[in-house]
C-alpha cells in the first residue's frame, strides 16, 4: 500500500498517478511493451522518451510521459536485476522520506543513519532490504553510489526519488550502464514525502532463478591486459631470437600508454562469452598483443612522419635510435602482429577473418595518414567534410579492429560487426575532436605548430569571419607561436570552440545511438560505459590565456 498521505481528488501528483491501480496498470503495459518490442538495455534517454511517447498514445497517458519513461527503463532492466544476488544490489532512499518532526537520526559521511524508530516507513524498508543482503544508503545525490559502483561493491541500484531527481541522476547511471529500478515518490517537496510501499517491496524482493552474468569488470580487465605488456611477458611471444630489433620492439610495447585497444579486444570478447577473466581462452592474449603491435607500430611511423620529439613524455624512438632503425622496428611490430594472428590456435576460418579485418584496418589507417601527409606538403585550411574523413580513417580503424577481433572470437554475428563498424566510426571522430579541444584547452597549439589538420581549422574556415580566415591562412603558412596566439584568442571569441564542442557531443551521441541494434546487453552496456571512459563525461576546459612557451 502507499505510505500515508492526505486525502485528495487529484489524479496526478508529482507527475505520478495517484491511484495505485493506475500505476500498476501502466507498469504492466510498460513491461508488455518492452517484451513485445524486444528492447535490450541499456537504453538511452532519447530511446526511452521515443518509446514512452508511443506507449503514452497506446495507453492514453500523455499526461504522465516522464513516469512512463521511468517505467520503460525499469522494465528493460527488470530481468537483469532479478538475476543479481541481493548482496550485489544497492537500495538508495531519499532523506525526505523521514519524519521531519520525529526523526532523531544522525548523519555520517554517507548519509542518514536510520534508527528504525518507527516514526516513518524508512526503518521498515531498511530492515527488510538489509535482511536480504542489500547495501542500503539514505542519502542524496550520486557521489556515494558512483564510488560504490567503481569499487565493485554493487552491480545494480534500486532508487527512490522524485521524477526530477531521477531525471538528474539518469545521465550518471546511463554513462556507466548501471542496471537500475526507479521508484518515483508520490509526493515531492523535499520533506515528509511518500512512496508506494507495495511497489517498493516488490522491487526489493525481485528475484529470478538462473545464471548471474556479472558486468565486465573494466578495471580488472585493464590490470590483466597491463600484465601482458610487462617485458618478460612480451618476450615469451615476440622476442624469439633476442635480437636488438626485437628488444627495441619489446621495450616500445612495454612503454606506458592507455592500451585501450587490447583492452577493447579482451573486454568485448568477455562480454559475449559471459565468463570471468580466468575462464577466457588463452589465445586471446595473442590477439590482444597483436592489436597493440599494430597500434604501437603506427605510432613509431606517425612520429617519424610528423617529426615529433616526444611520445609518452620521453624521446620518440627515432630520436633515440635514428630514423632507419626506428622505421624497421615499426615494420617488425607490424609483422609480429600478423604473425601472432596467423599462428594463433584458432579455427582456420576464424584466423583468416582476423587477418582480413586487421589488414583492412591497416589499409584504411594508411589512407587516412596519407591524406594528412599529402595535405601537409602545402597546408591550406580543409573543409569540415575533408577533416572528418581524415579523422575517421586515422582514428576509427584501430578501435574497429580491436573490437571486431574480440567479438569475432566471442562468436558475434554479422549484424554485431556492422554495429561495431558504425560505433567505431563515431567514436573515432569524437576521440579526435576531443583531442583537438584538449590541445586548445591546454594552449598547446600542437596541430598548428606540427602542421596537422584540426577540427578547429575546418570550423574556422567554414564559419569564421574574414579576419579569422585570414589569421588561419597566415598561421598555416608560417606556424610560429607569435602568429598562433591571436588565432587561438579569435577561435574562442567567435564561438568556434563552442561549435566544436557541439560536434563532439553529436558524435558522442551518435556512438551511443549506434548501439541500439545490439541484442547482447553485456556488450551494449560495456560499450556504453566505454564511451564515457574514453571520451570523458565532460568537455576539456581551457587552462590558460595564451600558447604555452
């Protein structure tokens, strides 16, 4: 039953139907809709709102559209949460459920410490949930929840809040693809609120027999992958003869770096196979190292072609050992990558497909790099379409190859490969736009000084004033720091950086939207989380007022 509330003739309060029967009917309708449409979580807010609009017309419930959005999200995650043990769930209750006149509970760093005195419904709810094994928090905001999720203490959240609060918290939950059930308050006002106790009790007790497939532990995968790039571990795979070239290759592979690409290979495979790290095929290590061989080889060649001095904060390989030796080490790593795949203990058809995917990615990346190198001989401001094409060819293939090799070994169908191609395209462009914005935010002007295309140049050409376009051409013709400073200032003044931020948001959203057709919730959730991890949740912020000197 509902927690006590004053008598009212209202049919809707706080955006929620007052009548319990109406709430239950709409919950049933939402669950039927999700089942009939075959919706797979996680669903973006855009998807949820689109489906809520359809359901609202079907149920003549346009006046509770936000409520339907919550119900659809709940229905999509219901089976996932039902399969999770109680002790892997968090119950998050708002402090406004307490009795403002009788509650004597104290607070700590996490929230309210309920004494279960009986003055409100909170104590009974907490007792029931903790008896089952839940972690219970009576707190506001998502900071503590995020911390518990990151620490791997819980895998799902059942939360009670007003509709406004649920909407504010959704982006945080969605970014980490956290399974969740949301129970809207029946009264808002941030004091002496109420909740449908019967509904909340059902949610707390929700349980279904069957296997529990845990989410991919991103941090655990990263630690495991990092261990494969210790020098001794690498020597087992790629330094058969111990030559100086092999040793340089091992040293280069072992250098610091984000290692996103081998991580993506392993995590994507794990998501499809649904196994712990210990249960993954040993051959996956060879595939992951091959992926990093391709990437690190491209960095050696890229540094030579761009005449860069530093990589990972230290001298580039060609600065240390000379261009001929470095060029050869890059070629060696390419060969090692293909050898690792060709000699992998895999079915012949799968091995051949891995080689085909890797070769296609290698070719596309080289075409993108070629476009950039040819441009750099006579640098003129490129248009937006040309710049985005270079980004897509240079950055997207590495993501695509890494993901597709992983899901290929995980048994993915062709539809999944198609989704990953589209996802990688959008992620790669967004990654490069963010890199350009970070360069601008740090006042490094790296692309200008190094003679590389930039999204900011393209936008300045197509949307800037005549003065800004002249500054751009002058700076590209003679990229000195004295010329760069006024150009950077003009970019911000004319809103070019804001336009680039809008483009970043667009391609970030397109990456998320491209995941809609995926039928595997583990893979879909993993990739949704990786968008936030790789691109960050916030835009780069400028740290200075002029170019670094």
